[in-house]
């Protein structure tokens, strides 16, 4: 007979004394089928409540199961084989074929962990509508059969559409409009577009859509290696730097959330054991730097047998950094499929040398040029200020004091100079942090975190951060030291003015920058920027400066003869052009005045805007 619990007059239970329960009686299931372990372990009274947190960060008291009223919001973590796929629950008519596989340990990530604070996403800028007038050129066999998509609903898988809405993507950018149908048609692609135009989503969305439609490979055994299983990704993305690899991985996690597809990132400087552990858990999309990937290949911990999609992101940068041997080692690896593999190249610039290399990797590819390829974003206001080396810190402080909103990215020439300028700015009470190649991976990630969150709104960087970094709310880029070539200049200032938002790029120019002067002048005119008279005189005084990329070959009226600074080098390809007639002639100042002081000016402190 069950003993009744003593009660007080008001009906509330009286406190009971501790009762010893033998180990053999603990964790038993009572007659109702429920586990009474919470009451039997030591029998110290009723179970303690479990603390958890709501989405707004406030503490929430749950019951002893840890679920309570918020069980749907914070489900227990389950193994891959036993979980019920969230996509089936929320969108039952669109199940994911990747969510029903066995033999892989899968832990579902929380929405907040993947997407972070939703209001930190970059929204379309005030000039986003102007993207409609950007010229687009597609060349290659049957290029006329490729029709641009006008919205994401046209062809993108429904499971991805849920995540597209989560990241506040409302309409595709030009590179997305034209590259998505090309990739979904199964064609190889070489795509060129300005920085900040959405290249990452342009290849991830159609590839993930194809993966969801076709499902996992029919025969995909996890091959055994020395210690553990060998990962066999279906999609391989090569990136030049760890920062760009991490950025691509972060975007991929958002798009594939709740689809069953799993992404892994591999990069030098990261802990190898941790990356190998992530590979063992399963890898469908692998984002990697060439050096680290070749290392993992040599360890036999990853195989390329199932790669159906190969993406070379920022291909020109990878070659500039000397990764050509590693790229060839990966593409020509014995396990890499040569038939049935779709290959895509994306970058902001594609000089002739890169296009020649593409002939070895791509087959019957389409060449897509958006906007003025190899040029700058017209939403960036470019300004010039003449400053000798000893004057640069003075003008840098002046610029920072006049910039009160958004994040500021400062580019310098050397690692030592980055450390020095950071120290100087901190002494001047500016919250600055620096990043360069000699800093550890942990320090670099922490510096980027401080910058992104606004705790340190000023980032001093070498060219290690010049390409690929997609950081929201960078309103001003300052070239404290100009780069030696025009390509690096394009990628540097492309960190601002992204997704149609207006940005500012200020460059401190001196006599020592003669190698870039001529190309910079042509670039400014090409982007409809007003050129200060002092700069034109400076270029004229150095007639042999720059000119390596033919930016100096301008047509009459100060404009280049072609709307695209890069073109398809193949002989007589079929060509389709969009919005060619929508670009207005003449020069526009965008309503801004430009720096006017230069050599011979007596006072650089006053009214130099």
C-alpha cells in the first residue's frame, strides 16, 4: 500500500525527511511508466528545476525533463538516425532526402547558433534598385538559352527558401540572376562581378538546390582509413584565405540549415584534430584552402570520389598567392571525377592568364561578366588626398574624427606598420584593432569578432583581409598605403558599398605610389568619379607609371571603350548582352565634392575635402 504524503491544513505538502534508497531501487520505472530517478538519487526532496534561456536571453525555469513549455524551442539533441527532420515537420510536403541516411552522427544546430542576431544582416542599400541597369554579358555555346531569374522562388528548393527569408534576401543581385540558371542547367561557369555583389550565394544556392533534388550519391560508402572513416564530400569549394573560407562556410550553414546537408571548413592555422573530427562526423560540402586540403588528402582522411561540384572562389587571388600547384594537385587528383563534374570559377577579376588556366579545368563553359569586371563599384565614393609619408598619421586621425558612423577599415603596406598604427590610434583614444598574417588564428578571429560587433570599430589590416571578407556596416575604407597594383586596390575598396549600399573610400597618395597612378586615374574615370587636378598633374609627371592592365587605354570623353574590363578570350563565342543601353554617358559626381589639395598646396589642414 502506497504511503500518503503528509499535508498541512491548506493542502500543501509538508517537508519530508530524507529517506535512504538502496542503489538497487534507484532509477526504477514506476507503475505509470515514468522514470523516478529524479526522486531517488539520494532522495533529497523534489527535483531541482532546470534552468534554460529564452530567445531574448532571459532565464527560463523548466521542469525536470529539461523541456517544459519550451520543448519545441529547445529540443534535446539527438543522433542523426533517431531525429525527426525539422523540414518534414514544418514543411511536410518537401522532405529532404539528405535527412534519412544512416551511418552518420548528426547533431542539429540551433537557429540562433547558425543565424545569430537576425537584425545584423545586410539589407539592400538605397541604391539596390540601380543594379537593374548594370550591364551583363554572357558568352559561350548556347548562351542565348540561359534566361535570368527574377526572384529566388524561380527554381530554388523550398527548404532553401525558408532560410533565404531568414537572412532577409528579398531579390537576387545581377550575378545571382544570371549565374543561378547557368549552374542549375549543369553548365561549367566562369563568372566575374564586382566585390560585394553576392557571389557566394550565387553558387551556393543552385548547388544546394541540385543536391536536395538529386539526394546523396547512390553508393557512398564511408571508406576506412588508418584511424577512422574517410569523408566523401559532394561539393568542394576552394578559397584563397582562411577568412574567406570561414565566411563561405558561415553562409553555407545558413542556407543548408534544417536540410540534412552538412558543411565542414578546412584551413591552415586551425587545429587539425578538430577539423578531422568534424570530417568524421560527415561532410557533404567542404570549404577549404588549397594548402590544408592537400594536407588532409595526403592523410587519406578525405576522398574526392563523390565530388560533383567544384568551385574555385577568388581564383585569381589563389594564383597570386602561389596556390597554382596545390590547385592542380586537387583538380588532377586520382580520386577526383573528371567526367560528370561541374566546375565553377568566381572572382572580381579574371585576367587573360586565369582564363587560359580555366581551359584546363572547365569544359564548354559559359563566361559571365557583370558590370565593369575588374573595376570598382559605382556605389563607392572614391576620394584622394595627397600626403607625404610623415603626414599620413595626421590625416588618418583627421579622417577618423570626422567619421562617426559605421566601421572603418584601414589598409597598410606591412605587418609592422599595422602594429604601429594600431598602437598609435589606441594612444589617441580610438578603439582600434589590427589583423595580419603573423597573428595567430585565434588572435585573428578575435580581432574580426571585435570589429564586427563594433567593440573595436576600427580595423587596421594588411592585404590578408583585402579579399572576400563580408563584414556588415563598413562605411569607410582608408588606404593609408596604396597597393602596388590596381587589382588589390579594387578588392580593398570593395569592402564597402556592398549590396547597393553607399560607401566611401579615401586614399592617401604620395610620390612613391607611381606604380599605380596611371591605372588609378583610368579607374576613377571609368567609375564616373571626379578626378582632382593635382592628381592628373601627378600622373602626367610620371608618364611610365602603371598601365599594366590597359586601364590607360581610354576612349574619348574619359570613358573606356568597353563596359567590361575583362572579356572572354575564346575565339568568336556566342554573346548575349543585357542592359547594354541603360548606362548613361558622361561623368557623375554623385553629389559629392572631392579632395582638391595636392602637390604645391600650402595648407593641407583646412577644407581639403
